[in-house]
């Protein structure tokens, strides 16, 4: 659609109209979808940004293609590149961003219906977003298991292995010795059942906020299309992605997502609260 098509739900396609919609009490079930772009300000590179993205920087790992680092059959033959990356991304090294804290604020105000994240860095939990409101669609570093016998592997030990840059192996009695992998969803692996169970929460949403994702990875990317057509969808991203912008109530906030979120917080009168919570973490 062209930019001039009048919106059906919002008074205009702008951040201030989104704030007005929230403050009017009509947005009670806000669904947030996030990707690597909300963590770049924390110092964690995304995948696909040219030059700074991880895929652009994996050359030294000698991979057939960058995606191989998250490919199970490649991992079975050569788990090292994944563990080089794991060392870099491992939770504990980074601090949640303003965007993470904004989602927590939505939860505290009783407005967050659900958060669907593709990130594996656990910064949502660290920001204080309630665990029962989060779907980590691609898993996380929070737990790990043997890829052969599926036995869970101790978290403290895992941390030691990762920090030494070593590959952990199963210590099951009787000597399984299978490779241990964090519960991160690799290419070709099934997403957690909860992801599919809770997709209906997007259908129930009265506002969808999409932040820092290229919307290139399916089935996650398809979530944005589950919202009803009259439901406003707001994109906070460096670039326009997926179907965002194609509906009459879509609002594009292009640029750094923390900056966009701060603008929305300004319009909502929540800015001070947001900064205070962020500083207090
Ligand atoms: P992606 O494909 O790398 O896309 C990131 C998107 O964010 C791009 O469209 C960028 O333009 C945009 N972006 C980057 N920085 C900013 C910023 N400061 N403000 C606004 N937008 C920004 O990443 P996706 O998440 O879409 O891809 C899915 C993969 C990436 C998932 O499977 C993740 O597990 C995986 N990943 C996760 C992390 C993490 O956990 N932090 C890091 C890198 C990759």
C-alpha cells in the first residue's frame, strides 16, 4: 500500500499515534517480537548486518558457509566453531539494553501479552521480564545436553568449558562421551513446542511491536502475519523487513531501536521510569 492510505485503527501512522492508542487503553494485549538487533547495543553482534555481523566475521573459523556454525550435521563433525562463537555470546558478559527494559515496563504495566524472541543471549530474563511471558523461540544457553543420550549437563561445568574454549562431552556413567550442545535450536531442528502452542497469542494481540530482526528465519518470521489486519504493527529496525509497512496500520520506526523506543517512551510519558530502571539493573 502507499504511504497515504489512511489507517483503520490509529489516528495516523506515527509514534505519537501509537502512544495515544496505548494510553487510550485500547492496547491491552501487546505482543513483542525481537531479534539480534535489540542486543547489538549491548555489544553482541547480530548475524546479518554487513561488516559488523557475525556471518561477516566467521571467515577465520574455516566454515563451508557461515550458517554451518548452527548446523547439527556440521557440529557433529566439527563442534569447535560453534564453541568459539558460544564463548563470545555466552550470558554474563553483557548487559540488557533500553529496548529490553521497555518490554519489562510493558509487563509491569500489565500490557505485555507475550514476548517472542529469537535471541539466545538470555538478556530478556536478565532485564527482569517475567519468564512466563517469554518464548525463546530458538532456545538459549540456559541449559544444555548430550546430543546422543540427551542427558542434561551441569551448568557450572558448562561455563568453565566455554570460558576455556573447550568442547564438553557427556559424562554419563558407562561413558556415552557424546558431544554436549546448549539447548539452542540449530538449523533443521524443531522449535520448542511452546512456540507453536503460544502462536495464538499473536492472533489475540491488539498491538504488535517488532524490534531488531531481519525477519528472515522461518517459522518465526511468519508470526507477524498472524495478527488481525486492523491491529497496528510497529517496526523498530535499521531497515524495513518482511511484510512490515504493507498494512494500513503499520508504523515504521527506522533507525536504532533503543532510539525509537526512547521516542515512544517520551510520547507515553514513561521516559524517566525507563531510564531509571535501565540504570538500576
Ligand atoms: P539478523 O538476521 O542478524 O537481523 C538483525 C536485524 O536487526 C537486521 O535487520 C538489522 O538491520 C537490525 N539491527 C541491527 N542492529 C540494530 C539496532 N541497533 N537497532 C535496530 N535494528 C538493528 O538477526 P535475527 O534475529 O533477525 O535472525 C535470527 C537469528 C539470529 C536467530 O536465530 C538468533 O538466534 C540469531 N542471533 C542471536 C543473537 C543474540 O542472541 N543476541 C546474536 C546474533 C544472532
